C-alpha cells in the first residue's frame, strides 16, 4: 500500500509540475490569442486550473495519510 502511494505521489508531483508550467504558458499567451479563439483559450485555462486544483488536493491527502502512518509507527 505504501509503495503504491509513493508511486502515486511521484506521478502526481510530476503531473502537477507539468500542469503548472502549461498554465503559466497559456496565461502568458492569453493576450496574444486571436479574438476568434479567446473564449476557447480561456476555457482551457479554467479547465487546467480546475484539474490542477484536484491534483493538488489529492497530493495533499496522500501526504497527510503518509504522515499519519509515520506517526502511528512512532
């Protein structure tokens, strides 16, 4: 169980890093997007923001679980 949690934490950490970078790039490009694509671009930013938040919450919960297990072992 702990190994699968460690693997999931590592996967989430990498995915969060990629999503943050993507969000940063898309935010910088927001003003350079043609008007015809602006709504789609903003929608993509909102979708990435939501997904990033969900991943960060899951990552936090996995960290809390690990800390609780470590405290039980002491």
